[in-house]
C-alpha cells in the first residue's frame, strides 16, 4: 500500500509526458479545421476549406505522391540490403569485415549538406539529377545504416545452434536462411523498415539537392513556408499523420501472427 502513491505519481508523470508529446499533433489537427487563416485560440469556427484548397492545388499532393513512391521503395531496398549485410557480419568471419561495416555506416556520419553536394555532382554527370530515381538512390544509401543496426541487434540474439540444427536435419544454407533465420529476424526487419521509411519520409537536405522539379513532401513544404504561411500545411500534416498511423497499424497486424505464441508450437 505504501507504494501506491508512487505508482500513481509515476503513471501521472507518464501521462503528462505522453500528453506533451502528442499535444502538437492534436493542435495540428484542430488548426487544420479552423476557419481563421491565422491559427490561434480561441478557435474561430470550423471549416474543411483548407482540405479543399489542398486537393485543388496539386503541388503538395504531387509532392506527397512522390514521397509515397520513393520512401516505401527506398525503405524496402535498404532493408533487404541491410538484412543480408547484417547476416554476413554476424555469421561469417572474412577479411575486410570491419571495413565493410565502416563503409555501410559512413553515410550517416557525413553531414547531409556535404552528401547532398556530392550526390548532386555525381548524379549530374550520369544525367540522373532532378529525377525521383535520384532521390530513391540517395535515400537507399542514407537509410541502409540505421536499418542494418536494427537487424544486426536482432540477429545477435539468435543462437548459432539453430542454424546448425537445421543443417543437421538436411536443410541447405538457403533453406536455413529462409525458414530459420528470416522468421527469427522478422520483428527486426519490420522495425528496420519502419525506421528506414521514417528517415526517408522526413529527409530534406539531400532531396532538396537532387530532386529538381520533382520535389518530395519536405522540399515542397519548405517552398510553401518560404513564400507565406499557408493553413493548408496543417491539412497535409493531418493527412500525413493519418497515413503514418495506418502504416503502423497495418504493419502491426501483419507482424502480430509472428509474435503470438501458438499452443504446442513455436512463436
């Protein structure tokens, strides 16, 4: 009983912390429906005109479409590369292993401004600058390292005896990877994909250098903010938040069967 006040205070503090984190999102959603052009309290009526303006002006919607093409594709490719790199780094000993790890993690150690200038010069020489494919390539390079870190942490928890048991039972190396290693690493793979997607979705500096006339959403939002304060930004922020929630819920639903332990079976 003596601990109950501390438990209550701990839960209260946790609730306040979560409230502080989510309050800006709540305010963003409220302002997206506010009638007044300049957001503020008290609210001056309700309207959906900012959403109508957003969908009638195709600049931000087009940029959102570019982002929703590039980010999932870049996150998927980066996660695949990260999985095989993490598996090689965790299971094999070879010359140049440390150099390979340093090479993969190098992009996140270089300032994005320097990377953006470097990518701009390289892609201009091969006539790819100003295309969505250029943004895709640069994002893959940038987000592979964080995806690798997540998957590597998961694979480090896997006993090597599981693979040896599969080999003893007649499985080939490829069958062992597909039926033993991959299911075990699946939570880490999904986590890596989510992290990579978030990094790609929010990335601004490199995309600003290489996207040209096909900007991603952060680049388009910056362009609008430079010109004027536009309440439709609150509307697109709300839409992006809804998309993010939908992606998270969908991935959780996909991942749940692999995490729930079935009676008499494996996880």
